[in-house]
């Protein structure tokens, strides 16, 4: 094949290894460095440099046996060099040098300590602006970029990037300790941690085919973090509710695509393909949360998931009960997403005209104008009302905004049927 071909193959292998490490270990590596340096941005920069070095060296020298440890070794050198250039205080430099000496060896098979939960709670510190806590966790702990985070929170990537940068600077300047806080401090920070875990799960759950390894792993990572929170706070109803909600949704992952890769909506899924043990665990968690008698957003989300499972498995008409849950969720945790889902529930009980009236106005809320589920919901309600021409236009908007090709095919088929 020749030297050029061998080099290309080695480069491809090196990139694949680096991407796999980033997918499974980015958050753990950042947390390991940041907890010791108390500088999230510096830890991220050092790790980015380490990945760049890996892509330059691994094709020629081969991939190391323990790539995570190799990356940490390079990253901590960057941190020490950067601290010297910035002429930081002796105490900080001494701690960085200690990190350099005690970081796991590149040939060591010992696992890297998982300190992501400490970083999650640090990002939820009261000194950090409440509106950026969850996005900050998504970037620092789970490795999402500003564009994906901005899409999840219905804002621009530029604005989100600036907010994230200011938050990291705040952590460094205020000397916020990157550790799991005392039990008395946990409740005040828990809401932001749960919101970030749920946003991460949602982002990963939206990629069910496995073609994007980073997003596929993200849903599993979010469930793992939720389990850790439940272990830490076994008597917190919302932590239980969040885990129940995510397990209910994850249990359906195998049913969301046909054998040909086509998108299958919830009402058409084969329940035999649902993960019954996972659903049973979700139901047990929800029952456990209900005994604590402290209702919250995630318990309502989980209850809605449970109600949809009940509707499909028992073929029962519980639309009124589902609407009641949506009403409660809209009052307790109002959001454009909650309003859109509630409008669909209103249509199931009171008809599509009432559903359209309950749907938020895209002209009045710029956040939903570029939100694909809004246009898909609007197209559905218009079609059910007999407004086929307007439904086609809304469907075209949904197709233009959708990135999943299987969902695009599904929406195109609906639009073509309306056109006929």
C-alpha cells in the first residue's frame, strides 16, 4: 500500500481512538484536572492541547495502551507550563507540580477517579448566575459544545459562549471549591444539577440510531450521573423522579426505529420492543418518590411517561389524566416545551381547534420560531382541523429544522399525504 497509505490508516486509527476517548472520558478528564487546579477553563484548554498533541503524535508513534492516562500526562504538563508563564503564586504552582507528580501513569491500568459530580455541584454554586448553571455543567462535565447547548436552551451559540466564559472566570476568581458540598448545602444546588443531567439525557436520547457515538453515550452517562445523585440523596423525591423519567424514555429506545431505520412515533411503537425491566424500575422509583409527598417537575415528567406507557399497554383512554399532569407541569415549571406538549394534550381531550388555541404563538416568542417540535405539533393540529394547506406549510418548516434524516422522511411522508 505504501508509506502514504500506511500513514493515512494510522491517522484514521488515531483520530478514531481520540474521538472514542473524548466520547467516554471527556468529563472525567476535565473534572480530574479542574478539581485539582480550581480553574475549569485552564483544565479544558490543557485537555484540548493534549488531544491536539495526540492527533499529531499517535499516527507516528502508535496509540498508547492507556490513552486517558496519556492525555492527562500531557494536559498536566500544559497546566504547569501555563502557570509558570502566568507567574501564579507559589502555592498554586506547588499544587500543580504535585498534580504533575501524582497523576496516573500513562502505563497504569488503574481507573481515573470520577469526580464529575463534584464539578457538577461546583457549577451550581450560588455565586454562578442561575441561568447559566445547567449549560455550564453540560459543557464542562459532559463535553457539549456551545452550539448544542444553545439549541437545547433556545438561544444563540454566540450568546451562550459568552455566558459560559464568564461563568468559568467566576469560578476561578471567586475560588469556588470544586467538591461535593456538605449535605446542608446540597438542596440549594440540586435543581440545577438535575436540570443539567436531564438536558444531557435529552440531547443523547435524540440520537437513537447509534451513528453519533458521543450522543449515544451521552444518554447512558446522564443515567449514570442520575443514579449517583440518587445514591447521594436517596430521600430526594425529584432525584428519584428524574431517574424514573429518563429510564421510562430510555426503555423505548429500541422501538423508535423500524428494522429499515424509519422513525416510529410513540403511538405506533411495538411495546414488545420496550425494555420491560427498565420500565419496571422506573415505575418503582416513581412510586418511591410519591411516598415522599414533595411533588416537583421531574416527578410530573415521569408520571407523564408512565401514563403513556399505561395507555399503550392497556389500550385505555387516559387522555384527561394526561392533560391534568400537563396542566400541573405548566404551572409548576412553565416553558415553551411544556406549553407545546400541553397543547397536544388539550387537543386529545377537547379537539384540535382547542389545541391550536393553546399552542404558543411563535411570533410572540422568538425561542420557538426555530424549534422543530413546535412546527411538527402545529402541522399535526392543523391537519386534524382539516387545514391541510397550512399544515403543509408548518410541516415544511419542521422538515427544514430537523437534522435527523429518519424523522425528515417521516415528516415528508406526512406532508405528501396532506398534499394528496
